[in-house]
């Protein structure tokens, strides 16, 4: 078959990343049924007549999540000189079509299982439909790129199946690619195979193994997502402690922490679950008069700007807090300990409280929690530079230069004093 050659294991690297330590997600039965009904409805309507898009644009941006799109926003605000389109949802990238487009590849999955390694067979047994539907996703990605005919594809995620389908398809169709880091990374992330990889800082470069594909570039630009952090925020006058939750965390542990912190009468408490955990135990928190932040609509900088102290497990929001100058503490909120995948603790960016006593000590001695500038810059290359808060401006100009000529690229790199690695 035409697409039976694609590397379904490389495209689905996220399942390998999660295999040993899958996130725990608490979902009500009603919600599970509702999500399944949504999937079935999409599948039925996916048989509608496919519309052919004819665009011929310069740049195609793809980001399926809110956080991905926030990484693009400051670039959009500064674009001049080239045409672009931004896509993110099922109307633009009809994942539902991948269901029926994948069915002819059933025997390809069986063949991959027969010849696969022990680890690959385990993955196929655990995620059989996810791997089968890869073929359809790849077909949709290829059709999308052929329809829009971009000169450049910009992605803010390097590990989700949708993004990797687009990346692989772009490489086959000779469409140049840019990766913009949208969050902190771990050393489990896949090797960089983009033409241009724009990373937060040296720390990310080290985790990616300081390698990329031949004739590519890695630039330590700092994160575009922080540009809007430097806009003035309205800060509430009351003292507040924020707790940020991710999918590994346990409600009973979080609940106990909240009840203990409520004993600190001088502080209000605010809770912020990850965007994928919308309305997570919301009724309990609101019954306890704990403020609930909807992270799908309230950016992290708006949430953090209300706080004096931020607490969370291993989570990228620690870096957000450091950038804003908010005291932040790591505290285990999951049943099992999670390794320091972002190296925030081991590199001295944040402090870890091992028990409630240590946590309270840090709360009462916030001055111990602020890292020095050199450590911050190791994680965020733009920190304390002339382009701090202007990374989107640099990227808009740089994308224009990529579309123009190599000498213009070098000129802009030099003007902004960007650290560049050529491969």
C-alpha cells in the first residue's frame, strides 16, 4: 500500500515516552461515555464529502493545543512580508477521517507486530488502535500539506502523533520545517529532525543531546510564550498561594495539602489544574472557598501574577513562575515520586520541599526560593537580554529571512546575538 512504509513507532514516540510512567487521569463515567459519543459522531460525519483546500501560502502554523497556539501568538502579532495560515482543530485537521482511511492498513499493523521487537510488540498490544490510526493521520497530514502548499511548516510540538505525521510528511514533500518549543522538555523527547529548532536555552539543547539532522540549525532563542508575560498585569492585593495540578497528581493528596494551607489564615488558596483536566474536582474546591483557575482560558501569567507563592509537583509552570519572579516550590502531589525530568531542582532553579514542615518553612522564608540570573538564563536564553519579551518579533523577522536568503538569516542572528548551532 502507498503509505505502509511510514515509521509508526517514530511517529507515535509519545506512547513510548509514557509507557513506563503513564499519567493518572481521574474521569467520571458520564464524561467517558460523552467523549466516546463525540468520537462516534465525528466518525459518522467524517464520511461527508471532503473539501479540497487550495491556498499556496508561505507559512503554515499548526498547533493543536491552547499552549501551542500561545507560543505562536507573539509571532502572529509581528508578522510582516509573508502570507500564513494557522490551523489547530478537527475542522482544519480532520482526525476523524483517519479512522476509515486507516482501515486498509490493518494487515500492515499485523506485519509490524510479527517483525517487531519485544518493546514494539508491547506497545502495539497496549495501543493497537492508536498505531493503526497513524496511517490515516499521515494521509490527512499529506493531503493538508499538498493543499496548502506552504514553503515552511511551523510546529510547536515535536512529539504528538499529529505533529509528527506533519513533520514526516513535510520531510517527504521537501517542505522546510521549524520547531518552536512550547514548554519544558525532558531527555525522553525525540531527537530533533527539523530544519530549524528554536529552543528555550542551553538546558533544552543539552537534553536533546546537542544533535540535529544534517544541514539543519538549532537556535537558543528563548520562549515566545513568555513575551506576553512582560505586559503589565493587574495584581490583586490579597496574599495568595497557588497550587498547580497535572495529570499525575492525586486528589486526596491535593485535598490534604489544601486543608493544611487553609490553616495559614493570612493566605487565600487558588487551584489550577492542567488544561486537559478541565473542572477537575471543581465542586469540592469551590465548596472550600478555594479559587479555581480554568487554565484553558486563563493564561499561566495571569494566574501567577495573583500569587505570592506557587506550589506544584514536577511541572513546567515552575519556570513560568521564575520568569515572573514568583516564589515557587516543588512538592509531591502524586502517590508515586516523579523524577526531576526538567532538572529544575538538580540545576538549582527551584527548591523542593520533602514534607509539610519544609514546605511551611519555605512559605515563611520566601527569599530562599529565588535563583540567580545565570541559572535562569541557562533555562531561558532570552532572560536579561535586549530581546527579552521580544522573541516573537525576532521569530517573525527570522521566518521572513528564511523565506528570503541565507545571508539575511545570518544578519538577523547576529543583530539579536542568538546562539546558533549548525549541523
